[in-house]
C-alpha cells in the first residue's frame, strides 16, 4: 500500500491523518497515512528512512517547512514564493519535489465562502511564513492590490520586495485608507489572545474577515470584526482542509470534496 505521512514536532495535534484518511475513503484510494514525530535536528534522516520504507509523499508542518525547502531537488513556483514547503513527493525520475499548497488552500477556501477576488484590494495582516505563502496565490487568483501590514514594518517590507508593485508594505499605524472588502489575519496574535491592533475604519467596507487560525471559539480578531459590523467571518479550518486537498491531488491526481471532512473537523473542534 502507498505510504504518506505528516512530519512535525510536536505532531500529536495534527489533523492531517484524519483529513487524508477521510479523503482516501471518499475516493476509494488505498493508502496509509501516518503522523511522524521527527527529532528537531533530524528531519532529513527521518524523511530518508520514510522513503526507504516505501514512503511516496508527505506533508510537512512546524518546524520543518524551511528544512524541507532546503532538502528538495525541485521546488515549485509556489514553494519558492513562500520560502517554505508543506508538501513533498518523489517524481518518476526519483527526484524529491516540493510544493506549498497553503496559499492555494486559502484561495480555494475564500472561493468556497463566496469571495470574488477579481480586481479587489486585500488587506493582509502579518509578515511571517503564513502571510508570505498566501501572497502569490492571491495575486494569481486576480487580486489587484495587496496591502501587507505588520507590527514590525521591516518584515513586511522584506516580503514585499519579492513581489512587484502590486504589494505594498506598511505598519499598523500607516495603513492606506481604502475600502478593503477582504481583511485577512495571517498573524499568530490569536494564540496569545490578542488581535492585530488596526483601526476600525479599515474594516468599515469589509465583507469578510478571515483568520488563518481556528479554535472552538472565534479568534480575538474575528470577535472584534464582528463587533465592528463586518457581515461575515471565517476561521482557518477551511484553509487547512483545502491545502490538504491540494496535496492529495498532487499525490493521487484526484480532487477530494472538502465539504464532509470540513463538517467533521468543525464538530471535533467544537467538542474539544
Ligand atoms: P507564521 O509562520 O505562523 O506566520 P511567524 O513567522 O512567527 O509565524 O510570524 C508571526 C506573525 O504574527 C508576525 O507577523 C508577527 O508580527 P511581528 O513580525 O511584528 O512579530 C505576528 N504577531 C504575533 N503576535 C502578534 C500580536 N500580538 N500582534 C500583532 N502581530 C503579532
């Protein structure tokens, strides 16, 4: 049976095994998908052991996304733009290929939520790995302009330099006044019970506030957006399932339906 896995440290919390086993069951694909705890200094060894034991492909999560990038023989455009990878596979020539499906997962999830990205200006908050991986796919999907705002301005500026003039960098105090229909929180602020400290006027025209994090309760950013009257809020659970679906497609050439898996995970997260 073809073997796949997710590598991380820690890895107990990972939802990838549940997601991929559900996808496989849905599509009648015979495969095994495990969670592998790689030592912090031993990702490459762990990957090589997995391949020697018949591993065909893997997802990579924290803290190995940059190490996987270094290890790859072939990097996709999406991986290069993100500077990190979340999906690995061996091609027919035996090369280690790496991709990043996180940003595509975000775009797919925004489309599921009914957002028309064509020609809009997006306000993207945060300048870490999550934010960097989202920019290329958002622009490819038709976003006309992207304002990248971060607490530490220099990090936003460093990312913006990798893209053309469609991406502008700023701090939270000098976000240009424009009607942003979509505001995305790609910071990890929710993990510490906080939200990016932006002014309410920047979400005045916002139709959807999106947070890449998820949890049993709405994140502080989503709660705040609701208080400001933003009509629709969504957390990152849909992005998680959609990035997995894209990885599954890379490995198996079949596109899973995300709806049943997302419903299952929503139940699990609520019950946790
Ligand atoms: P990831 O790979 O998940 O994006 P990261 O690279 O550590 O994680 O980046 C974390 C992001 O969250 C950064 O943009 C960080 O802002 P700074 O660059 O100014 O540190 C942002 N962040 C974390 N906590 C925050 C908070 N309480 N308020 C605003 N931004 C925060």
